[in-house]
């Protein structure tokens, strides 16, 4: 199989011919090339263990093990190329798919993910993440925003204001992401813009993950009195991650302007047309 | 007449941490959604009146709230329709409009009546179609594009090329 490629004037994305996963992103304008693999995984939600009876629930994220499991080892892919869009449709499973898109003139890769209904027939609650893996030497650091304004440096297994005894190697490193999360090796920066608040982290150097959906089977004993188990339309979630690859020193200009465009995106109103002329008087 | 007060009220109620974080019981979450949806209605009347006044023509405006799942009854059935795009940013933007449509060929014209390039693509994992065209919208302003179905022609919809069967 040939490598699947989509590109526009600024960005080129390559997909692994064997698995259908994203495997490389290139910023053609700045001549940057980053091997990056993106896929979906799921954490098995804890129902309490010998260390703690704490259950994963609406207030508490607590996976039962440190390593998430892959939603799938490969994706069925379809390629669409027209003058106005190039996109790769990826089907990871019956309940997890994604469209990776590039429009002309766009300086980011759009990942529109659709997740749900998360299967819980095995009586395991599941917490679904999208994870980006690169070879960047990020030295345990990553960056998350506060309401789209100040960006805070995060260090794995560390707190800046007190001596942390890390008891939750995964959840203890998760932080709120309101609009963006990024990792950098000082030269290159990989930024992911979110279209809603999500939990995010970097649990190993060069990696970056965002939690996109959860479906849990037990209450976490913090007051809600029912498990976080959406029904009806809440079973399905669709959203977008905008992925930017830049030089570290110029990345802020890119993600700041793009995040503003995303949060203040144009609004569309339709009409049959041919309405009666209207003047106030 | 329109009214933005119900939506203001709903947004005020939804400042509660349960609404922001989703740490409420299901029926409370459903009620939050109900309040928001109830607030949208009167707001859409308000926006329609504003657009009628600004555009100088009284239209039966349609707000498609489910464009993210490619649902919009008007664009999926009408033979011709108008697309008003409002840009809240303080700078001009070019923006790709994607609308679910029937299986036809369409001509898209910009506010000056010039035909702009458009494509019809197949929606993933369904046999629906989407019309794409690039719109230019002024800062804090709006542009009105018109879409017309070309009778008797079927789109050469861009085939999905299946790929990447299960690895060896």
C-alpha cells in the first residue's frame, strides 16, 4: 500500500499505510517535519482497589491501571481529495471514528473525532483519550491554558508549591485544558486546540493526551449519587482538535490567533430567499 | 419580537459548577440543556429581526443547530436558499462553509453575484453529501451567499477510496 498523504500550501500529513494512523506532520512553510502518531485509547475506570476504595466517577478520574488500552490497532481509511478539501476518514471501531481534514490556506490539521456509544457490556467503565506520540525530548514538561488566557507550565509528578507524593501516576498528572495544550523541545512545538474543556496531560516525554469521552458504571461517592453514565444524545460526542506544528519561538502567534478564530467562528443562518423588502418605517 | 433574556437567565444558572463540569445527576443535566434550548428560541427571533433590518429583506430565517452532525432540513431539501454568514471577529476572515445537501449539483454566488467554486463531498460512513464553498466575511459583519440547485445534473461526488485493510 502507498502512504496516504493530504496536504495544502502549508501543511502535509502522512498516514501509515499499514495501520491508517497519522504518522507524520510537516509544516511546509517553516520546513518542519515531525513524526507524530495519533490514536485513541481507553482507560479502564477504577472501581476501587487495595490501595484505595476510590471509584472513578463524575468528580474523580481514577483509572484502574496506568496503561490505557488501544481502541484499535488499525483504522479503516477512506481518502477524499477535491479542490476545496483533502480529508482522510478513519474508522477505528463501531464507536470511534475521525476525519482528518485540510482546507486550502489552513495552517493547522483538523481532527474531527466522533466517539460513542462507549460499549460497557463487559461491565467496565471506560475513559477515552486521543493521544499524540512524538520523539520530542520534552523533559517532563507540558503546557495547559487557563480559560484561553494564561498558559501554565506543568511538570510530571510535581507541584510548584508543595512537595508532591504522587499516589496517582495518571490522574495525578491530569490538568484542565480549556482551549489548548502543548509540548515543546525548545525548538519545535506541537499544540492542540480544543473546542471545549477537556482533561489533558503528557504522561511520557513527547506524548500529549486529551480525554474526549467517559462512560462509568459506579458512583464515586462524592455527592452526585449516580454514575457518570450519559443516556440518549449524551452517548455520542463529536468534537474537533486543531493541531499546529510550529517553531517554539513563533508558536504563540499561531495558536493565539487560531484559537480566537475558533472560539469566535462565523455563524451561519439560512433562508429560502426572495423575502419581502423590509424597512423599519 | 425576540428576547435574549431567557438565554441570559439560562447562562446565569449554568455558572453553577455542576453545569460547568457535568457533576450533576442526569435529570439535572437534562434540565440545564432544556433551559439553554428554551433560551435559544427567542434569541433566534431577535437575530432574525436584526438580520431583516440590516439586510433590508424579511426572510424566514432557519438556524440549523445540528450542522456538526450534517443535519439541516432547509439546505437538504430546498432547490435554492441563501446563506448568511456573520463574522464576530474584528478582522475579515475566509471560512469554509459546509452544508448538508441533496444529491444534486449546485451553483454558489457571492454577494456580488459572482459564481464561487464549490464542491459536493460524501459524508463519512453515510451516503449523505455536503456542499463546500469558501466564504469571505468582513470584520464584525456578514456576507450573504446564494445557493441554487442545477436541475437535471448529478454531482460527480468525490468517491471515497477505501484503504488500509487489516494489517497483515
